[in-house]
């Protein structure tokens, strides 16, 4: 059984009269990546900031390796590395100057700082930029420096808030790979509003909407839990609308063009076989058919109607 590194118990917080998060509970286990997924304004950053001791919660408790973050913030924060949405970089400094500053901020003993810098730079692939001024680095490498400051003190838990936000596709791939490597010997929780980000990096997922958890389980369970309810077909010629509407399970048909059609259905994936069969019977040349992935909004709508499991 995996050791629990962090516990969030009945966490609630409000800034004025409105609750940003309400009665959230989940655990973070050793090693691996937990994804916190939600739309903008769902309460992800609030949860991350409370977890890291940046703000105090209105209700509930947070423990890092058994240490209460509110009651013993200094001891708890020694175990946490945090990369907020905007990396806290001093762009006028070199990589070494900045990471040395971070090492002092993390109370690393002076005789251990060089070793800590070397370890963090090698892990994040920035050793060759040690003397480079941060403002002269690309966005991807600036993010790598941000990750280096988050692990320089060798924390048990690394908290990443939208870690690939603003990066180009190649930089996103590189940072994802780096996050996976960091998670090989510590726990990582990352927040994002992008479903593909969680699918590409995380083993476990928590979905939050309007401050409430709507799903908490493994990615495998998530993929089996969310069923597509639309599919796309493309034909060589436009078929009669009435024939498509007569297929059992079809609830609506949208023509995206004369030959490309979105079909809404309320039956299982066997609808695909039914459509292929009618194409054969009617001699409609079928060039493409595939189940359509749900949008994030659609997924939240589905989950809000289902019973939420616990992690």
C-alpha cells in the first residue's frame, strides 16, 4: 500500500460571501502524478494555495506527511515544492544566481547549496545554462528553472499550478516528460483546465467544478466512466435525413456538411455497428466513422448527474 504524503480533509474556503471551494477531501500518495482538473474559476488555484500554505482555509485541515499546515506552516512547507501559474523568477539574475537565492530561501545549509543546485539543474536539464540570464531563456527553459526551484530542497510533494500554460506544443511535450521524471521519486499534484494535459501525464484524477469534487479516481476509471454520446461519419454522398433518424438509438442528426454528419445517440457503442450496417444496406460509401470525445463542459455536465466515487 502506498504511503499517504498529503491529506486534505473537509476543505472549504471563501473570499467574501461566495465559497471558492466547499467540503473537499482527498489524499495524495507517494510517487506518481495526481491531476486536479477543472474549468477556470472552479477552485483549483485556491486549493493549491491552501495546500502550500499561501492562504489559510476557512474550514477544514491540510496535512503534509502528518504535519498540520495551518498549525506548523514552516515545518510543513519544508516538505513542499511549489510552482504557481506564473513562475516566481527574477529575470535579471542568472540561473545559478536565482537558484542559489532559492536555496537560501529554503534554508539549505551553505555547504550543501552547490550540491543542491547541481542536482536540481541536472534533473531539469538546465546545467548548460548555469550562467545564462533568465530573461534570455525561452519560455520552456524558464519553466524548467521554475521546476528546478520547486525541487531544489528535495521535497516530498511538488505542487504545480497550470505548469504548461503558455508554452508551445514542443515545450509542452518537454515539460510533461520532465514532470514525469520528477514524479519518479516524489509525489506530484498538478492543476489544469485542459483534459488532454491530465490524460498525458497523470495516473489519478480529481475533477472539481464550482468548488466541489465531481469525480475522483484513476484515469483508467475515468476513461471507462465517461461515455461518448456523439459520433462523426463521413460519406461520399449526402444520405437522406429520414433514414438516419430511423436508426435505433439515434436522437439527433447534424449535417456539418453535405457528407460529414454528427450523430447524437442514447445507446451504447454498438450504435457504430448499426450505422455501418445501414451504410452497407443502402449502398452508402462510408469513408470515416469515429466516436467523438466529449468536451470538458460536456464531461462536467455528465458527471454532475452521476454519483461521485471517492478516491
